[in-house]
């Protein structure tokens, strides 16, 4: 029975009644809408999104700030009644506002296996909204599982008390800033004033500071070793392997040829950064001699067979899942697997037998894949090449290693890439121009310089071959109906698209309103501004409009790559998601008994996907903060120096800038900009002086002076020396309409010091 198009309030109420997560198909079915009504529904949903009343994630509509039914959370505190409070681990505050606080409840009748959660633990919660909630806490969360227990040790800076002989610890974890610990003289160990140390809390007191004991002296905070250790500890990254995992790795024996195809005569090669120690992918290409595929190629991608050594539910497996991925710092790697596995048994070393999972793909002259097949093989890499080394050989500068490989291996690879690139260009994935900087260290671990590595065809070749292999893995597993973990990337939310559209209008660039957005639309805009002063600004704003990629057991495609299905298969040494996909292929193709267990459920894969997505965010934050601290140490002696920079972020509090030379990030508080009220214009991504009309906008080139550096926090504060552009009086209000409202901000006040997170 047709109910007709719902009103605004009725529609919002229905979405809320569905747990805040519902698709247009469910709405149409619930209200009995026909074709004409569905067009009106799309328009109504767009209006609600433009007003910020609806959001979209994974192609589902939800109320902004709504929690999913099951969410990975961290227990952050106890309230005044002693109840545990948690917040979601993966929450986009820019898109959804402040992270919701969840009242933690234990499952009834002792259903929770293991110890009860406490502050600092990560837990999987089943959430429900509290009826008629009138405070900040609007959700209950029933504990389904404790994922990770809180760490027992605290890391901080030791400060010596000369009177008592003891000292105090200032924790480096931002959540514990200001909460000092007392360290009696007998418990200081060998710690010196200013050292980075780890301590164990041995006693809490009703009054006064908790007492702690130094467990390890990690060295001066001025050393790079200490800087990366700060990030490792602050983010709870497991960095010491459990004894049982190490023992299992040491006992592992090289895989045999039994049950494998012998591909040791195929001249596969690895192409990696020059300092790589683990090599988990090798490639080969040859022209296809089939007359029906004239101009086509046969591509082979072989990936280290980690599943042969890391079995489900083993000590190594549990350790790999806890880590989720390897974490890369300028001076070290915190690996997902012990070196015996990652750098030895699984690393595709040249001229040594190694087990692998290989995919052989037939592509046409246009680069489109015609068919593929997977094989469990024994291989022998013909050579270990660096990107620049392989590129130099193809460009006519071969060396002793590459010269024998040039005609038979490297030129066919580059010819195949030429074909594959045609298919990539036709697919039109999102093509942002965002140069990546790399820190180079001196022998003493301090910063030498920051460089932007040249982007070579060798990099693009490996990237495109890996994408093809990842797609083939997803296609095969779907065909075999084997559950897997997808790598997914949602299209931009309705809210972010509305904000982007409004911003582009300020540049006289039109982004049409449409229900379905494609990467090519963004590429067209990027092409329009390429080579202009606006290009960096537009690239940054389009980047910020994108959703974050993640792992999920349900497929909703990869927007950025413009692919319908995609799974990570090519890096099982350093990513747990790839190991799951390998096991799924082993099971689906009957390659052995070490595949994905038959008992694996979608719920288990959803939990794993949530955990490794959070681990990925953790690694990215740790890597970024380490670089911030390194550069802050490097620049601490340059107070008063001036630099060329670009405005990289704009908030109500002030401007973030990135220096041209090093890429260092810093902050300029709004209260230091001048004798004016500077209002935040969200549409323009700018601060605009209410009286003067002076505008400082995202992407503007500026000159700044360094006035303060906080190395341990990784923060730099600058003074702006450049003048801004000017806005006409009738366009000074955000959106450029009418008279500006009076600002409630003070023109002077305490300087705010921080950095973008």
C-alpha cells in the first residue's frame, strides 16, 4: 500500500528508528514509493544533507553523529559514579562533530570471556541510544569483547628533585599531560634529569601524586631513538614480540616444493626502495603470443606466501592481528612479524627459493585484463632492484645487475606498463597532485634534510601491477563465494560535497549537484587549475573532501581508484588484511590445509576489519607525530628565522602553515594576526578581518617567523609577516552576503599554541 512521500520530520524519524543507518531502497520500500516519488525523495535527501541534517557513509544514510550498532571503542575514564566511559576509536570529528561518549555496560550472566575492561582498554561495544537522554552521554554500550588491555607502563620525561634525590615524571601522553607522578630516590634507577624513561605505577594515594618506579632509561629526548619511542608508546603500538611468537618464528622451517608449482625458472624480479629489507612482491611480463590477443601481455605478480608460516590462531597470528600492520619511522620499522619471518623466510631474496602465491594475468593491448589465474608456487627471484636503478636501466643507464636483465625482463615490463596505463587512464581514478616528503637522517639520528623523492615510471609500474593483482584477488574470492576483507573507500559524504561545492563557487568553478559523483569530476577540476597558483589549494580542499579508506567485510567499492571491488593481497608481510585474503584464496582454490578456517563468520571478519582499520589510523598518527617532533627538534635552534610557507589549514583559532623547505607544520594563532576581529569563513577556507577585510586563505603563499618550538610536543609557533588579500565590504561575511555579524572573539588574549591533529 502506497504511503506517499514522507515529510522531513517523518523521514528523519524513520532513519533514526533504523539505527541511523539506512539506504534509499529501504526508505522507498518502507513508504511504498514509486518511480516518480523516488525522484522527489532524492531531492528531499539532498536538501536535508545540504542543511547538515543527514550524512552518508558506505552508501547508507544516517543522522550526523549517529553511532553504528557495533563500534570499536576506547575506555577513556570513569565518571563521578565510577562508571566506565568510552569513545569510538575511529571517529571523524571534522565530519560528525565531537566524538560521542558511551556508557559502558557489561554483558549479562557473565557472557564476557576474560577480565572486565578498565580505563585504557579497547573494547568492542554493541550500542543503543539511551531514551530521553538529557546529558552528554546519549548511548549505552554493551561489551562484546575486550580487544586490547591497557598498558602497564607509562612513558615520560624525568625531572630530578635535587632536595629529595628523587624526581617527578611528566607523561608524554597528551591524555595524561599535567598528571605528574612522584618517583622516590630509591626508585629512580639510572635516570638523569631530562631523560625519557618508562615507569611502573606502584602505589596510588588518596592525596598527593601517585608513586612510580623507573623501569627503563631510554635516553635523552634529544635523540631520534627517543622521539620514535615516544610515538610508539603514546599510541600503544606493540613493539616487543611475545616469547611464544618469537619461539614459533625460530622453529619455522623453509617451505618445501611439495604441493606447489615449480616456477623457479621464471625470471621474476623485486623492485623496491633501496633501503627495503623485506621484499614481498615480484613481477614479470612477456608479450602474449596468442594471435587472438595481438599486442597483449601476460603479467605475473608473485607475493610472499606468509600463510605458509603464520597459521590461523597461532601465537604468530595473534601477534600479527594485535599489530595490524608494520609501522615505519625514519630510523626504524616496527614490523608486524618477527624478522625470522619478514626478513628471512618470506622475503623474496634474489637467487633463493621462496614460496609464493602468484597471479598470472592476461591483458589486452588496451591494458584491460581478459582473464587471470592464481597459483601456489616455488619461485626464485632473478634480482633485487631499486626503483631508480630499474628506471635508469630502461632510460639507457644500465649497471652490472640490470644490464643482463634489460632486454628479457625490464623492457617487457615497461611495455606491459604502457598497455596497463591506457586502461588506468580510461578508468580515471582520482589523480591528486600531493608530493610526499621524506626525512633523511644523519648518522647520529638527527635530521639532515627533507626531500621530495622523484616520482618515476618504475613506481607507477609496480603500483598498477599491484592494483591489478588486488582486483583479481577480490574477483576470485567473490566468484568462489569465500568471505574476505575488502579495501574500501566511500564516495565523499553529502556534507563534504556541499562544502566543496560552496568553496569552488568562490573560485568561479562549478561542481554540479548530482546524486552520484565520480573521480573524473574531480580530475576535470584539477586539470582546470593545473599549473596555476590555485592548484595546491584546490588539491588540498578536494583531498579533505574525501572519505578515509578502510577495511570492511562488506563491499562498497573503492571510490578513489574507481573500482567496484578491491582487496589488499600484495603485502602480507606488513598488512594483516592481505594475510586474510591469502588464506581465503588458499581455502577457495584448494591450495592446502592452511587456509581461512571454515568456521570463520562475517561477524569475525567485521571485527578484524574494525581492528586493523584502527591499527592503520594508529600507525599513520604515530608516523606523522614522529616526523613533527623530529623537525621541531631540528628547528628549535632557529628561533627568529624567517621562512617561505603556504597556509595548509584554517580554523577559528588560527592558521596552520607548511614550510616550503622542510614541509614542517606550524601554527599562527588568530589573536596574533593584527588589530582586527578575524572571522572564520568556512566557504572560502579563510580568516577574514571584519573591519579591514584582510583575508588569509588556505593555499596562500606567506612569509613567517619562527617564535616558539616545543620539540617533545612536535609543535612550532610562527608569526605571520605577509599581508593578506582584501575582500570587498559587502563580501566579508562568510558566504559573501550582507552585513557581517559582530564577532564574539576578543582581538587580544592569551596566545594559543598547538598543531593540527
